């Protein structure tokens, strides 16, 4: 019972944390822009997309934010400077401008002056290798993973073969679940042991990214696993591993599946085409699923939180009336996200394993048949 | 649109960070963790096997003990039975011996008594003869002066007397 209360308390604290910066920001927005109506869509998109600075909170009307480093490659030269350099009315530094309006909103562009003396956006775009909010969030989540593993490994070393204690006791059931029910289940023991480090890293990387994405205060809450570039990399690495370990049988099955009648392959190679398309759609779907789920989760939470701000903008009393509803919905959305965090980490790893098992010719089945 | 367009910077950094994390965990953390877990699993399975074997051994020993106990019990009963038999036989023998001894003693006593009695009777006979002779001598006196003849007569007469 006490554990339950503690958990509920933590959830409330998290949700409470979610409101603070948002509410503060809404107030300053209202204060600065007089009676400008509150735009929930903009706020939400602003939170789920990547940025060059990390807005922590507002304090006495001033924005407190972390200016992240900007690293640009333009015309073969590397330009590195703090994003604080863009804190001027034109948001420019040298020839670079951080766009605050469309086109290229939120991107860094290069400016050039033509013969008539007017400045315009150059056609050539600088390559942006900046440590953005997402990258910073990634680093934070990896550091936390490493710290956790440091304690886990230390605990294992200390405990040797006895039952795990502390962090390791929390970690082990999850690790065993990944090992036995995800990796061994589809890859078998022999092949599973070979790919376990990758799959387990993938699982904990996604899980920590998801979980820390829900925590609403700095340095967490970056939409890491809801960033398509991040999911692209993860899906692409899985794809590379899958293709790298594919067997002849797999390719024979893909382009000339013996269980499909000849009519489907000749004269028009319909099934081989579909199977070949599957090679691309599998990692693509892997990428989209994680991205869409996590982004949607963030949007839902922010949407519910925005409710109070929308109604508050209409009338203060109305805002107060709606606030309990916001808390309840927000709580629900957060709890759902907690579940989704685990599920998506599990699904991504399971599907990675199953694609790999396809490519390897189902070693788990071969192993179980052998015995 | 920006939301669904992968950016080169994040791609690069994600790749780098993930691979660094992967190699650190692969080289350092997972071998230790997996090794310990496997070791523990092995230990548990061997301990379970051992416990199973020990239990079987215990059962075997228990059965053996039971059989031994049963054997010992039958043995004991046999010994007791034998002892009882021996006791009975010994009692019988001693009783018989005592009886024989008693009978022997009785017989010897009887023969002793018989002999004594016969001797006594002889004695009495002699005494009576002597007494009778004396009396007859006194009574007859002179009449029977020839003593030798008289003696022969009396002896003859005595032989006919049966006591």
C-alpha cells in the first residue's frame, strides 16, 4: 500500500512539474502579447520538434534557457558557436540566421546579399551538426543508462552468484524478459547470445528515452524517441544487421518463394515484387511506429495540459473549473505513456529480433526441432 | 513537415551516441551481467539436481533401514522363541532329574529301612530266644538239664516261628 501511495505521489509530482513551465510560459506569453489568443497547436509543435536552445522555465518574466552549441558546416568550413548568439531581434549571427518564421521555421539558414543590396536566404543550406535539444537529451539519457549500468555491474560483482539486490534486482527481471522472451524466443540460444548485447542496448536505449521523455523538467522531457532522425538511426542499424547476417535461403525465399505458385511470379513477378518491397517497408515501419507513438503521446499530454490554458485564456474562472479535468486527463495520458514506453521498447526490440530471425532462417525453430 | 524530416545533425549524433553506448555496454556491462546470471542459473540447476539426488538417496536409505528393522524384528522373535524353548526344555530336564534323584533317594531310604528292620528283627529274634531260653531254663530248671538238646529243640522250633 505504501509503495502504491509513493508511486501515486511521484506521478502527481511529475504532472505538477508538467504544469509549472507551461503555465509560466502561458502567462508571459499573455503578458507580452497583450490579448493574443493562446495557440495550443503552436505550443505543442514547439515542444515536440527539435530546437537549438532548451527552455527550462520562466522566472520573473525572463526566460531561463540553456543555449546549446551550434555546429554548422558551410562551404567546407566548420562554424561552431553558442545558440545564444541568435538572441537578437533578427536572430542572426554572421551570415547565419535562425528562422523564427516560415519558410524554414526553426532551421538555421545562410543569408546572402545580392547586387541590389537586399539580403535573402541563400539557396545553399548549411549542414547543421548542432547539439540540439534532442541530441542533448540523448546524451543525458545515455549518461543515465551508463550510471545505472555502473551500479548494476557493481552490484553483480559484489553479489556474485547470489540473488540480485538494489538496482540490479529492478533491472534483472527486465533484462531476463528481454533475453528469454524477446531474444532467445526468436533467435534461439546460440544466435541469441551473439545478438543479445545489441538487442538489450536497443531495448534499454529506447526504454530510457521513452521514460525520460515523460519526465517534464530539465534535463529530461526532450522528445528523444519521438524524433524521426533517432528512430531512423535505430531502424537503419537493425536493417544493416539484418542484411549483414542474411542467409542465401532468405534471399531465395524473398525472390523465389517455393510455397507460392508460379502463376504469381510469372509472367509478372508480383509476389517477388511485394516481398522485395517488404525489405524496405519493414525498417520503415519500425522507424515510423516508434516515432509516431512517442510523438503522439507527447501531443496527447500537451493537448490535455493545454486545455486549461485554452479555457484560461477565455476566462480565469473557466480555467479554474477546467483544471481538475486537466489533471485527471493529464494523469491518464501520463499513465498511458508509461505503458506505451514499455510497449514500444518491447515492440521495437521484438520486431528487430523477428526480422533478424527471418534473415537468419529462424534459428530458434531449428534449435527447438533439433532437441 | 519538419517533424517528419530526418535532419543530418541528429542522425549523425544519434548514430555516434548509440554506437558508443552499444560498444561500452557490449564490452563492459553485458559480459559481466550475463556471465553472473548464467553462473547463478547453473548453480541453481546443479543445486536442484543435487537436492533431487540427495532426496532419492535418502529414500533409498530409509527403505533399507526399514527392511533392516523388519529383519531385526523377525530375528529377535526367533531368538526369543528359541530362548523360551530352551528354558522349557531345561525346566523339564531339571524337573526330571530332581524326580529321579528323589526316587533314587526314596528307594535307597526304603532299602536302608528294610535292612535296619531286618537287622532289628534278627536282633529281636535273638533277644527273644535268649529271653525265652532264660525263662524256660528258669521254669523247667532241672527238667531240662540237658541243655544242648534243649537248644537244638528250641532252634528248631524258632525256625518255624514267623514274625
